[in-house]
């Protein structure tokens, strides 16, 4: 079985790289994690949820929230994750063609994921 909590490099885990993706495998892979809060070694604010938000991966955000990730965790430079997502709505319009950034903003505002993102871990 794949260990998504294994190191990817000196600073991050496989989970961080998974959270950059946005395909049907992402939620299932995230559910394999034993620690969805694990920050990168070089920056304690760069969590998997931060990685998913800056990568505009609504599937990863939903799975992480369903597995217990905290949407109120501060992001880099003390900026809330919700602010990063709202900034992406304005600055990364090409990443929102299918409404994925809008869904991220809604999930972070409500603090929850859709029922289909339920965590089975």
C-alpha cells in the first residue's frame, strides 16, 4: 500500500504533492493519510490544506476537510486560507473555469466538505 505520509523530499511528504492534484484519485489517496495536518518541514504553516488551496484543488480541499483538516489554520504570512482562496478567485481565473475555486471558498467559509467527500479513515 502507498504510504502517503512518507517523505517526498527534505521538506514535504507525498501527501503535499497529492494535494496539488485535482483528479478522481486525490480524495482516495488523501484518505490514506494518518495526519492531514502535517506541515512541510521548512514552514509549519504550509499544511496539506494550504497546498490544496494554493493549487486550487477543490477535490483535495474537500477530502482534507472531511478528514479533519482545520480551515481556520493560518496560512503563510499570517494570511487566512480563506483569503488565499478569495485571492485565487480574482487572480487565477483560469483555475476557476469549472467553479473549483468557488467551491473551495464555500467549503472554507462553511468549514465543511460535501457529504461525498466523507473520510473513511
